[in-house]
C-alpha cells in the first residue's frame, strides 16, 4: 500500500510502526484511540494545527 496524506493513521502505523514517534513529536498522543482508525493523516494534521507538508516530510511520505 502506498501511503499518502489521505491514508488513515491506523494504516500508517501498520505500514510504518516507527511513525508513532514522529506523530508524538507533533503532539499526537492518542494514536490508539477510536478516531485514529478512520482519521486520515491530513485530517489529523488539521485537527492538531500541524503543517501537513512538514508532517509528511517527517514521515517520509508523499501528499497524494
């Protein structure tokens, strides 16, 4: 699966478990919550006030 900004947090963590540390650095501490199962990386960035491009770069994935 090719990860991008519209992948869910759950998919991201399944494909790249080490991404949890990156998300923690951006203030996303509730990675196991029910919302993370359906929330996209794009939505999470927006909800946490994080610049999407910066987070994607840190995660090593493309926007789309």
